[in-house]
C-alpha cells in the first residue's frame, strides 16, 4: 500500500516558517538566547545547538494548517528538547503559533482536549514548583507555562468559536435567501395562474360568442340572421376589448394612478344572463343566496360566467338553468345545460375553463364537479361561507 502523502503547505504557513527560521538564525548570530550558559538545565552550551530545535519547529510551522495534530506533537517534543540548549525565543514563539493553529484548524475533539491539557499543565506548573521550593518566584513557572501553552490554546478556541458562529450565520443567511427565493417562485407561479384564470374568464366568453356567431353568419345565407350575428359579434368584441384593456392597464401601470376595476358581484348575474340570452342561450336564473363574503361572491360569479360560456360553445338547444342557494353554511351553485350531439356551429375548447373553475373552488376550500347527468351537463360547486359553521 503506498504511503500517505502529507497535504501541501499553505502559502501563509510557508511564510511563517521562513520568517521564524530567519528570525531564529538572526538571534543565534547575535548571541541572544533565553537562558544563560551556566543555567543548570543547559546541557549544550553555545548559540549554535539551538539551530536543530529551531529548524524542526520551522518544519512544524509548515504543517500548522495541513496537519495540525502532527505539527503539535512534534512541536511539543521539540520545545522540550530546546530546554537542553540555551534556548531561542523564535522557537518558543513558533511553538505558541503551532499550539494556536492546532486548536483553530484541528478537529473539534482535539481542540477541546488541548484546552483541558494546557489548563492542567498551567495549574500544575504553578502549584508544584511552589510546593517544592516554597518561594514566590516559583509561581513564575506557571505564568510562563500559561503564556506559552494555555494562552495560545485559549486564543485559538476564541477565534474558532467566532469563526464557527460566523459560518453558522452565513449558512442561515443562505437558507433564508433560498427560502425567500422559493417563496418568490411560488408567489410568481400562483400569480401567473391567477392572471390566466382572470384573462380566460374575462375574455374567453366574448371570443366564444364571436366565434360561434361569425360561423353562423358565414354558414346561413339570411340577411336578418347575419345582421343579428354581426350585432352580437360587435357587442362582444367591444366588451372583450374593454376587458382586455383593463387587464393590460392593471398589469402595466404600477403607479396606482388608475382606479382598480370593481370586482364582479352576484348582483351582476342578471346582466350576465341577459348577455348569454343575447348570445342565443335560453337561460333561467334562480338565485336565493342572501349576503355572502366577497371572495365567495367573486368566485361564484366567475364559475357561472365560465359555465355559461361552455354552454354557449357546446350545449345542445334547450333550457340552461342557473341556480344558487345558501345551504348548510355554504353556497351551492349549479348550472345545467342540455347534453348531447350538437349540429350547429361550435367553438373549440382547451379545458382551461374547467381547470379554472376547479381552482377557484379549491382556493376557498370548496368542492367542484362537472360532467354529464343523464341528458344534462351539470356544473356543481359548493363554496364554504367564511365565519359560518356547516
């Protein structure tokens, strides 16, 4: 099995190692050390024995980020070996940096363990020498151990904690932005669906009447019939153009200078039925609903409008009935038209009307069904009334 290669050192770590090595060489050249040559623990006298620990410690600096635990282990042995020489301040400073990097870049478990170990060494370095020698100066050993070991470890832990907090905040910001983008996309999709329903309901019935009557005018060679058909075509084209301009104005004018168009209400069902009669339908209206909430009123109007449009396009000759009744805390809406084969002109359909009616009922928590019932095609919607119990 091939040997595991160490990661490539970071550029900053190379600069730190080179700087520490050059600084140590300069201190050795001028004869500046941390201990005197007659110190009892100095085994190797002279300025040059410090170069070996200095060089090894500089090598540890190369691994401070790539392999922090390995660097700290070797650095600990090296700084201990440095005690046998006159010592180099550069070696000690590089050891503190390796200790700091081990806590900052190493695994979380190792960082916590280093905190405990350096803390215990600091306490032991303070109490044991004082208990042995009984002189106040012995307390300085603990101070030195704390400054060289525990201080860098504590600093690394503080920096790591702030770094992790900043990373967590960044991740939360990204998640918030992602959720906001998701909400925006959902809102755009919902608005597009709403606009599609409104455009279809406002314009499709006029265009359907135009298509049917223009077909009749072209297929029947009768001046009176053609005149009536052209009259209906003109009325529906004008009304459709007004509705289209109103919708375009709402979409394009975001300054709020235009007055918003009033939402249709159930009071306008009579006019809607009259328009269907003018288009050639035999329609009867039976409405006994009283006062209903505005969203329910708007949805009911649009469902009746689309049902009459479908009857104009597809229904056989016969009576079309429209019924609205308040029943059990809900508005029960039913539009029935003759169902079967139709010989006269028909307008093509895409099914968007049924989808729009179903969506309107679902948005209010109601139910919708459309289909043949015997010889009749029935559109049935139940729209719950807000604030009332079933």
